[in-house]
């Protein structure tokens, strides 16, 4: 399922319209941001205040909407996943890591291999 389809399903569950009064796509606003989606700053702000009135100012709209249905976006693999797919991170506002567990494992494996290769070259082992 594509990201846009997932967002449409989430909007349907939350009873948020998928088109604005002017006919602009709400999933594009959430996924791309207001500029790339062709929204004006005022229009996006009014829509957000009307339909997502509890959204904190420091939280992105995508993060807020997905958080309402216990999902999160992984920027590394570009997928929307369940919260269980993310490690805990008490520093983050949503208390979850930025990348999913599988992406973090790939990052840690590549870092380990890079460090081993560097140690081999350095100490001629």
C-alpha cells in the first residue's frame, strides 16, 4: 500500500476530509508540506487549526496525524509503519526512534563493518 493510500485511510478513520474547500489534496499537504502541495501558508494553517486543533506547534503534521493512529514514518526506508517497529527513545517528543528497527540494524551493521575495515588497515591485522 502506498503512503498516500495509508494517509487517506488514516484521514477516513479520523473523519478528516481528503479534499479542502478549494479542491486541494489533503494527503499531499500532509506528505509533502504546504509549498510542494500547492497550498498557501494561510490555507494550510487554517486547515490545520480547524481539523488538528490539538497539534503542538513543534510537531510536523505528518507525525501528528500518524501518531493519532499509532503509526510513524521512517525517513530512511520511506515507509509508514506501526509504532512497534520503532525502538524507544525518551529524548524524542513521541518517545520513539527516528528510524525503524530494521533500518537501525542496517546502519549499525554498516558502521561495524566500516570500523572493522579501518582497524584492519590501521593495524595491518
